[in-house]
C-alpha cells in the first residue's frame, strides 16, 4: 500500500522544488477580494531595513528590555508543571474565563466598567479588527478613519473591500466638526457608513491625544448618526506625564466596540488582545472567531493570567512608560537639533510615534532608498492613508532603539532630508 | 482633564452592566455574511455536556496524558531564559523561518518534499481554512466536501457564503466516480467550483482512510477539471497498524494546498498549524494572514521548534498512537457488545473518530437530551452536513476519556438508542 515512504529529512537550501506545472487561469480562480492582495514594494524595502546596521525608526516593536525575563520564564515553567493539561489543551472560543475577568480589571484603569461575558479574547487586537470587519463590512461600505490612520487597520478594511474615508485631525486628534461634515456628505451620496475607527490615545501614526471634551462630542455624533465607534487603545496606559482621559467606552457601552491588547504592556509575542463588545454583538464575535481560529491559545492566555495574578504588573507598565519617555525625549531633542526648520512634527505625550510633515515637494517614498543608504529607516506617510495622500509626511517610532541610536538615526535622516531640499532648492 | 479615573477592580459576578440603550436598526447594520452567525441549540447542549459527570464522546480533544509535562515545562523555561527577547517579540508574518524548515522535516514523513518558503504558519489549521476561504470564495461559489465533513470547515465555508456540495463516501473514503459526476453536473449548471476539501487520513467524522489508488484518481480528476484540492491532514501520523499512504501533496505540488497541525501530535493549546501552498498562492496567503492576525505567536512557534529540535518527537507520536489505539479497541469492543444489531459503524485504522449509522427513523438531534440525561454525549450527524442530511447518524470520539469511561459511555448510549428503538417499534 505504501512501500515508498520517505523518511529523508530535507533542508530548504539544498532542495530543488518539485514542479508539476502551475494551474491554468489562476487569476480567474481567486475571490474578488483577493485581487488586491499583492506584495508591495515597501515590503521589500522593510526586509532590507531590518538589517542590524540600519537604525530602524520604522517598526512599532515594543522594547522588551524592561521585561523581567527570568520571572516570565518561571511563570511559564510553573504554569505547565502545575496546570499543563489545561494550558496545552483546546480552550474556550471566547477566551479563558479567568483572563476575561482580569481584563476587566485592566480596563478599569481607564474608567471602563465591563462584564467578562462581553470580552472576546483575540490573537492580538489585529484579529479583533478582522472579526469586526467580517461582521460589518459588505463591499463598498464606508469606514471612517483618522487622517492618517493605522496601517494594519487599513489593510484589513481593504481586504473586506470597504471604502475608507479619512477624517481630518489636528494636534488634538480627530476634529469633531470634520466628522459631522463627512457623515453628512457621505449620507447625502447614499452610501452606508459602518463604523468610525479611531485610536484616541497617542495615536498611531500621529502620536496625538484626543482630549476628553472631543471624546464626548464624537460619542454624541456617532450615536446620533447610528454609527458604531471602534476604539483601538493599545497605548492608553503608556502616558508619560499624566494618565490619559477615560476611554470612550467608559461612557458608552452600547455604541463603542473597544479593542485592547497586552502587546505593549506585557509582550507582543504572546499574541493576546481582546475586544470588549456591546452585548448585542457578542455572539457574532465569538462565532466569527471560532470560524477563524477555533479558539485562542490557552497557553499564552494563562501565561498572561498568571503574570497578572502574581506579579506587580502596574509597576511593570510604569517601567515601560519611563523607558519610552526617555526615548521620546531623545527623539524630540534630536529633531530640534538636526531637522530643518521647515519641517514640523507632533510632540507625543505617550506611546511610540512621532509624525513628521515636510514641505510638499518632498516625496518620502522616493526618499526611502536614500535613507536606507544612510542607515536609517522610517515609514513613508502614504502607508497610513487609503487614498494615496501623505507623500510628504513620515512616521518615526522611538520605542525600540537605544537613546544613542535614536539620536544617530534622526541625525542621519535630517542629513538625507536636507540634501534632498538643497537638490530641489527648497528653503 | 481627567479627575474621575476609577481604579476600582470590578468582578464579573457582582457587576451590574451599565446600559446606555441598544443601537437602533441593528440587523440592517451587519454585513450580509453576518446574518447567518447565530448561536445554535447544539452549542448550549455542549455546554451541559462538558460537566465532569458526563462521559463526553463528543469533542475531539487530544489526550495529553501521554505528553511529558515536566519536559514541556523545561523547554519553555529555557526558551524564555535564553531567547526571551525573540520569543516574546512580534515575529515574521509567514511564520518563524526555523520552524518552517522543521515543518518540512515533519511533512517528509508522509512523502512530501517541500520548501520552507512555501510554508505559512497559522494559528491552528483552522486559520488556514479561513485564509483559503478568504482567497478563493466569492458568495455562491461551490466548495466540494466529503459526505460527511469536518464541522469546523463547514462553518468557515458558510461564513464566506460558499455553496457547499457533499460528495459520497464509502468505507474507503471519497468515491472518485461520485466526484467526477458531481463536477460534471455542477459545471453544467454554470456554477464555479473553487476547491475540493478533504481529509484523506482517518477522516473527521467518518474515521475512514482513502487508499493510495483513490488518491491518484482524485488528484487526476481535480487537475483535469481545474479545481484545487485542500488536503487537511491532522491525523496522518496517528495510524494504528501501519503508516498511512503518502500525502496527496507528495505527488502534486501545484494543485494541492496541504494543511498540517501540531494540535494532535504535540498539543492544541499552542495553536500552531500550517499550510503548505503552491508557490502561486504564497504571497496572498501571507498577506491575508497578516491582515487577520499580524503574525503567529513567536513564543508558541519556538516552543514547538525547540521541542522538535531537542526531544524524541517521533517516539512521542508513537506513544500517542498507542494510547489512541487502546481506546479505539475499547470503543469497537463496546460497540460490538452493547449496540443494537441494526446499527452500523466504521472501523478506524487511526485517528479519533467512529461514525455510527442508525435506522433512519432515529433522529440523533432529538436523542441528545436523553443521552445527556444518561450521562453520555456525542455529536449528531447533521453537524457534519451543510444541507441538513445526517439525522440518523452520529459521531463518537474515543480520544479523550479513559478506556473504562469509553466502555461505560458506549454502554449508556446503547441503552438510550435501544429504548428509542423499542418506543418506535424498530427491530
């Protein structure tokens, strides 16, 4: 029946791929939504940018140097020794009940009163974005986002064939009047708006904070217009000078879908995030998640649960915030010192990012290869727009490199920008 | 700006949910695909079935009693102590390169020659099903599956609004001629067939094995008709008497999308599976996965990678197979001893499941509450059909309970079925 079983171990580099001929008419065989799934040029650039000699101000990788590794190692060792049969088994599709209770405690720090039954644990908050898109977006539906907005959210909305509309921001985040105007004109054109996606705290990529009064105004507009708010809050506990205002979800439990994550307060490699959803959406979220991944990992959920139960996690978040504040300070000093006077940038009070605006003649996509040649990487502004805007902006993140490397990287980048300005005779 | 921050810790049971009024016109606000996302009656039954006094022959939970927990604990402890900065960080969207190489070694056991560049690591193979559906299925597209087929796959295909068509099986799995006939008639009706989904080894739920000659015939038909094959292989290494035939992917690298998982050979709580895809699909799979979860967990991937590198994992799989064989033997003995003579069942040569067919007057959905009252649970046959068929069939799984409990559960179930037959005067 099977005399030819091969136990030979094959290694990637030495293996010639066996080809049996590519299928015919492949493009016609994909779903419509898959036609836009194309590898982009920027992806290849980032592969280059991850080389160690390059100062990467591009990625948003948390800095784990403040995480007590020996303690994490002992938490996991103990978990498997004492509770391996549960930790390594399939779990609840909605997430582990004990962790869902603890998540409510974490959210209470930002004024949220939540019930564990309304929490759905996800594989990072990216999965929550995917599930929400799946539940709400028919092709052509409008999703409102900040201008600029998080690249990962834009990618997901695009995959569900949403029509993404950016709403203007200023130094204080989304402008309520701009939101009201956009809704009016979109509705007048007969299109359906499904939700407003925003990051109120230390926004990615703009680094700005939405003040409490604007939160109230935006909540009122959304509720009046029958539009859900998706409040994405990865950085809320990472404020540098004072706590961030209460979460928007704190004052509206029925019209706000709240997304949280342990990626920035503990560690992203565990891939544990969550959605706190209105009761009316809970069943659909769980069913969508089961269809997508069956259940989140009991193992990584219980690592986090045991960490929260036994370690001083609030102090740990304070250590992270201190580490990021030092880096933010270094980045702002270097920008002041080296950057040309006709560039402007945001001054984040928390989180990971600074948004830089250059004179409109500068194309930050075209500038990337030159920056990489000068051993520094950033993310061009167009990545944060669904509509091609943003070509004279860029995002830098100060979260990961050392203070010295941040200073060095910003100095190099300033040099590249100044050369470009001289070449184009911009003063 | 924020004088009212609440640090009060709230606990689930004592918390009254704050209600601000449910949104209006909610059903109109969902995507079309979300209308079918409804909690089913069977879900509530399974919640009851998980009570400890019930012998559950329902779930497909692997039996982790054969897993050396102390060793797993030490693998994870060492991983974080020595390589925590990588293990707990964001990772590669396609999966960790080292694990992708090792996955090729695992697949070589079933005759597959693969390149690590064509492997996409997923959050369990359920996520691979989701990604494939996303890439291929437009609403109304036809997906071919075995009759019966895996309930989790059917759920995902439904979520992407596929039209699922079941193809007849017998004791040797999918019948090639039935496949050819179905394709002909579907094509004649003008509908598009996207892929054939099947589980060749110890099928879930039927427990049958597809022999090598049928594999070849099915591969030929699919290639000729321009239909991808999705080969789902969770149980291939868990054969009891002899190795399973080579994977279908071993003889066709361009028209077969192969799904694997460590859930049954190591542990499901790690949520690590993979897809081995034709080169022509790789970019789309990675982009779809990034949009869905950003990246799989570096932590759980590296636990598996270190386990594979340093532990006798082939011997461990042999131990698992031995454990399941004992339980299969106990289940078949109990069926022979206690079940009525007008019931028939499959005799699995590997894997977790037995498919039982009763006289057509018996409704296995209606029987479930009576079974639970008799302290035994199973899965009614209709769960494994997209079209309501299967009402006089059921699936039992022998993987998880002890030999004694399996015998006791099957005896109780036989009693319930015999009573039902007497009440209906079936001989």
